[in-house]
C-alpha cells in the first residue's frame, strides 16, 4: 500500500473527529435519549440538590460553630462556584472525548468529600470537605453531563433540561428530609447522618456511571480551552452577563430562608419551609420549559420569569408574618425554580455548532462562578452590617436579578431583533 493510500485511509477513519463529516441530528427522544435525562437528573440531585438544601447546613453550622453566618455562607458559595469554575476545563475536555475519564473522577471527589465531611469537627475541615472537595466533584460531573444530555435533544431540549433540573428540587427535598430526620428526630449524630447521605449519593450516581453515553464524536482540532471570540458575539456576551447578574441574587432565598424565619420571625422548625421551596420548584422547572419548547422559545419565557423573580425578592422585604413567608416561599419556589431551569437550557442554544456546546457552556458557567462565589457572601455581610436585618441583602439580590432580566432582554434583541412574535 502506498503512502498516499495509507494517508487516505487514516483520514477516512478520523474525519468525524475533526468536524468534516456532518453530524446526525439529535434524536429528540427514544430510550437512550431519555436515559441521559435520568442520568442528568441524578447529577442535579447530587450537586444542586445538596446546594439547595444548604439552608439546613447554614442553620446547623451557625448554631454549633463560632464563625459568623457570613463566614459559613462561604462553604455553600464556594461549593457552587467551583461547580461553575471547573466548567471551562471539563466542558472543553468533554468536547475532546474525555468524558469517560472526568465524569468518574467527579463522582469519586463527591463521595470522598461527603464521607470526609462526616469526620469534620472544625470550620476549616468542613470547608475543605464540603466546599472544596465536593465542589470540585460537582464541577467534574455537572457541565460534562449537561453537554452530553443536551446533544440528544433540539426541539425538546428545554423540556429535557427541565426534567433534569427537577433533580435540584428532588435532591433538595430528599437530602433536607434525610438530614433533618436523622439529625433531630432519630438523633443518630452528625457523622452517621452525613454517612447516610453519602450512601444515598453513591446509589444514585451509579446510573450516570453506567448509562451516560456521549453521542457526538470528539473534536480533536486543537482548539483552545476557551473561544474568546465568542464574547464578541452580542447575544452570547449579553446572555453571559444576564446569567452572572441573576445568579448574584437567585440563590439568596435558598441560602437564607431558614435563618430569616428563625431570626426575624421566631420560627423554630424551618424544615417545612425548605421542603415547600424545593417541592413547588419541581412544577416551576418543568412547566415553563414545556411552554418554551412548544410556543415561545426558551429566551422569551426566561425574561418574564427573571423579572418575576426579582420583584418577588424585593417583595420579601415586606414579609413580617409566618403566613406571608409561606406565601412568598410557594411563589418564589415556582418562579425561582423556573429561572434555574431555563438558564442552562437557554445556555445550550448559545452556540452555532452543537459540537462546541461543552466549551461554550463551560465559558458561561465559569463567569457565573464569580457570581455564586461572591453573592451569598455579600448578602451575608450586608445582613451582618445591618444588625441582623435582611433589607439590604434583599435589595441587593432583587435588583441584581432585575438587571439580569434587562441583560437577557438585550440578548434577545441582539439575537432575533425587536419582533415580539419571533420564537427565541
């Protein structure tokens, strides 16, 4: 065989990895596609689900550790921010075909972190186990899993992402109940409570380890870690700014709802509030996603949801009764859950090439990481400097989300123009 023939054979074998061969369209259904959704549901369950139940840890740590509420909030904010920060690296690695390496590594880090947490006694031990180790594990599973799942859907992508992000709510519900019941009702102690949570994590992560299956061929064209030129595209840039501003404020209620009820209204058992917040958000995550897929487009439904979230956080300032707080919790659970679901679903559309989804998602999420790192800490500091009052923090969070809605509207105009009847 001549050198030319050998070269032609090599190129014919590998042309699907450099992007020269057309990629088949997403199946938008089928057993394998919906299995990816189930796997991603458990990724959300074990990453965002625990983050959404952080109010349980916030109350526990403020009662048992000498550190301030603002210092303790760094545990939750660093955990979330590492999930986002690692996305640039893990998203690019997923596009390059390394999913089967980075995803199991992420699961391992999550399990090591949660079981190490069961042995922790001091703030810094908790910080290293829960914030750093589990946060890194979340970063190695979240963006790669979302990238793989999204590649199976186009027309039904928002609905698929909505079902997956419902894992945030189911995880928040189940982990909150598990921890509260074992810790306060059965009183088995912090160590064995966290080990039970770790066992639950182990059992649910098996699905992703076994059934996640990359659909697209790896891209091996030597592209850089980040496509900086993407930030010259107005829709991409404005949407990234929108996500940053929204995540500066969206998680304020998920972090501080329990402490607000305890400190400002004298509620001793705040578990029901957390359960309501996570429970109703299941509806919020799925319903608007169906509307976005079938009628309006993801970005078109995201904008009013973001506006409603900001207005509700500002309205929280006027809440001074337990009944009023429950009403706020129900409505905010709906719209806040919808916003959390629609943002990643919309983010997956911010690339003209489906094979670059992991890289683009990683870029957006890495920027958002700065918001999730600083947001809860800023809000905690505002509460502390205001003598334990929440007004300043509520103003900061609500206005940030409203500014984020404005940026999302600008991204929509940059993408499809001013026409109100255009699906976007």
